């Protein structure tokens, strides 16, 4: 069975003020062509179809056109789960009716997961786990000890293992798996601490786990636990990433192939660096098509007024610009490493202060900080006694 794994389309998203709907449409057209050419037998979309819980009309129209093509014309079995950017309730609407056409869109489910069995030359069991907060899983499980995403995922995968059969089993999950490489475009609460992290070992017993949430294509822990990555580059930090999807092939009950497939975008996203005069000269020598890419400029030299306006004359889709020193690349690498080391050395109280500033722009006073220290100390002492 040839299977295609994709996720994090974020339909309706903008990039520094530019609408990406045309770029997203271009990528989905390529995906359809690939599905037809490779005779794909199952499509997996692991969450974040939309960029917002209330997507705009263009985003809904694009998704509708895609689904109409692959289900209405191609009759391709497709499984979809809700991501943290989607509205679980809205995405789930009509799911029972769609299932009769082998379109399984799961935003809500009574057990926290939904099982789909598909049979062609191979039989495959799929377990779909839409994004949900630990509180929801705690309610499903009737277990008050479930407070973190890792505890919630361990409950769900444990329940699935109880009913898992001998046939190949694929999980479809939208989660932040520990060890995954983050990009700036993941709007997250996991920027501070590990509250959202899920251990990769949760997924080790299964044939393949199709992950969504992180935007960089990557394996986490093992080759059969993978993020397909996002449909497009959604931040400057992703400039060097190749975007696409993952091709799987299940034969004779085994996962025989896992391959990253790259799709070229309508407009690439590039970071350019050099003196302003040099950047303008290079642009003038580029073919017109290459100058249509999204560009972020790191300009070496003295600051120039309205440098973005100057560069927009040769790069019409410029995202922004900053002035840097000539050796900024090595300097940035040192700064990133220093910041990482500093984060590791922070106390729980310091991490909590960072967290409050990140999610609520709240500055704690001395009394509140003292109280937090006391609470954390009591928790730590309780753990040691246990």
C-alpha cells in the first residue's frame, strides 16, 4: 500500500503581510499530480489544515476544491485529524457522512482516538488522535492524575495497544514530540519548559507514526516516527528547509519504504546577505522568475534609510531587512548556543517567570516571586519524600 503523509498546511496563512493562498494552491496542485503519477492508495493529513479556528473564505474554498478532487474524482481514501490551529468541532462536522466516501475527518472522538481499517492488497489499521488538551483526555480516562500532554498520550497509546492487531498499524497524531527540531513559525506555548512535550517512546510499538505540528521534516527517535513538515516555509528560520511530504510503502505486513518527497514552491523563501550595493547588483543579474521569491535581507554596512523600500525595487516580495556585521553568521550561531546553555541553567521559578511573560506579558513582583519559590520548594520536597 502506497501512502502519502502530509500535515501543517495552515491554509489562509500570511507571511509578513503577503497572502500565501496562491502559493498554497500551487503546492496542492503539485500534490495532486504526484498522487496520480505515483498511484497513491491512502492520503494522511496530520492536522493544522487551517491557520485559524475560523478560516477565511479563500482557505475554506481551497480545501473544498482539494477534497472534491481527491474524493469526488479520484476516490482516494483520506484520513485527516484536527491540529491545534483547527477548530475540532468545525472540522469534525459531517464526518459520519464523509466516512461513507472513505474520507475520515476526525476532530472529536469519544475514546480520544478513532480507528479506521483500510484494505487493498494490504490491510492497515489506522488510529487517528486529534489534538486535544490533557484535560479532555483526563475526562475521557476518568483519571485525575493526567495533567500533561505526555501523560495524556501515554494513556491513549496504551489503550490502542490493548486492541492493536497483528496487521500494520499507523498512528496519526498532532503533538510536540520531545527531541523535535522547532521553527519560529510554530506558534506554541512550549517555548518555555516541557509542558507540551510527548515522549517518542509512546510510538515505538507501531508500524509508523504520522506526526503533525512541527514544521521541519524530520524523524524523531526512529525512522518510523516522523513529521512530514509544513506545506510551505512559514518563517525566515525555515529558509534552508526543503518542504514536501513523506512517501510510505507497506508490503507484506512491513514498512518497506520511508522517503521524503520535496515539492518546489511557486516562490521560494531565501535569506540573502551582503552590502546593499552588492545585493542590488546580484538581483539585477537574476532572471525575473528568481526575483519573485520571498526574500529577507541581512545588509552589511552602515544603516540606510528605508532599506526595505530600496530593496523592494529589485525584490518585489521582500519580507524585511536588518543591518548586520560581516561575520554575523558565526556570531548568531554563538549567540544561539549561549542562549540554549543559559536556558538549561535556569531554575523552575525563572522558567515560570519567562512563561508568564511569554503568554501574558505579565511581570511578577517580588512578593509573587517569593510565593512561587515557596510553592516550587514544597512540590520538590513532596517528590523527594515520595
